[in-house]
């Protein structure tokens, strides 16, 4: 009897630990098109760094034991996309701090190209495709202007692998009132995609940090039971 009990106990301790489950693959896309000047780009990068290190965002990252995979890239013209932060699995504060420091040290790659959002989304689809296998995939498109070069977002959604991807938006209202209203409508009709897709609005690049914090907390917080069934955004 003792031998049998010992064998059972040994077998239990010898079992491999449960495999780590990535709960979210999150890609943040930063607009560096010609409409974003140097001062605005600085506010954008500093705002993202401050948001990633904000207490409420850290709490949302670590709201469960399952980690979040994070990547950041910048985009502008058709062939002008560059990785700012390649995939990092955020398992604890050290990885999150490293991600924020990488963004803080980054230098803008381009500054004189138009807004090719369809191409930017296609690039983002490729980033997600080579990323970790997570329960959910989210791509964030931040920008201060509508698509003005090449195919648009809806064409990108038809041609690239976005069936299981949610695309949220961060609209930067940095122009006159009419343009701002048009940009919000454009994001609602053309950019938001997938279940639960939503948009945050920054009132100028000075408000970028606040809007990014709100968006990250919402994306990273575990879903409330029953909310998924009621969800469903534009797509």
C-alpha cells in the first residue's frame, strides 16, 4: 500500500508544469507620416512610454497569470514601415520596463511620406502572423489623418489575414474641427474591425498619453463574463 501511494505521489510530482498560455498578442502602430511633425512625434513616443509605465496599465498587464505579447511598429508610406519593438512576452515588470525603454530610445525612421493605412495594416498582419500563438490578437492603428495613398483599410481586411484580429483605433485630433469630425467618421466606418473593436480620441498629441492609457487598460483588462456575447464592433 505504501509503495502504491509513493508511486502515485511521485507520478504527480513528475508531471510537467502546465504550458504557458499567452492571452493577448497586442501590436501598436504609430503614425509617422508627413502630417506628424517632429514635436508631435516626440509627444507620441513619450506618451506611449508614459502609458506603458502608468500604474493602471501595469495592473492591467498583470491582471492574470497569463502573459501578454507586445510589439510596436511605425508606419507612413506604402513601403515605409519599421519595427520599433519586436515581439516581447511581458511576463513581469522587467519585460514591461524593457519594452518602454526600447520605445523611449527609438528614433523616427521616416518623416516625409503620406498616409498609406492599407499598407500599414498589411504590414501589421505580417507582424501578427509571425508572432506568438495567443488566445486573442489585437492591432492598434494610431493616426492623425485619413488614408491618402494606395488601397484603404477595408481592402486590407479582405486581402490579409484579419479574420481573428480585432483592430482598434487611436484618433489624434490635431487639425481643424471639420477635419477632426471627418477623421473620427473615417475610423468608425473604415478602420475599426472585429469583435469589440473600439476607438479612443486624443485631443491633439498633447493628449496622446491619456488616450493611450485609457485604450491600453481597456484592451488589457480581462473580459467580463457575458460581455463577449454582447460585443461585436464594426468590421
